């Protein structure tokens, strides 16, 4: 067998096992937020499932949960979470879950 020593990176969301602070426009839909997180350099998610302490926002699988949470994809994130909420995100591209602390803030007009 081959083994290797992996290096912990202090700014890696998975290695550091810390909360990542993310500011989100409360008017964006959950779909828009997920698409932003797929491009976020600290996250680079592929197909995330997202839960808060109070509710399941979106689950990729099993199919029944995906169907039940699919309507949330079109909801404004401001209707689903509050500023300061911590979201638990799992993704097939990550070995462990990620904790994201949300700040809701609309950009200046």
C-alpha cells in the first residue's frame, strides 16, 4: 500500500475545520447562492446539500428529500435564513462538511 502525509492548510475550509464567513444578498435565490459558492475560491462546491440548525434548505439525495426541498431553490435566501446563521454544507467534492456563517447584506443601490 502507498501512504502519504497530507499537509494541513490553515486557510483550507476542510483542513482547518472552521467556519467560513460569507456575505450574501438576501434577495438572491438559494440557486443563485449555490452557484456563487461553486465559484467561491474557498469553497469550490460541486453539488452541495445545505442545512441550518432549524431546517433543511436543500438536499441532493435521497430523491424524496431532494423533491421536498427543491421548492427552496427558488426562494430568496433572506426568507430561509437569518444573518448569523451557520449552515452545514456537505458536498461530494469534500471529505468532510463545511460550516458557513451567513451575513445577509444587500449591496448599496
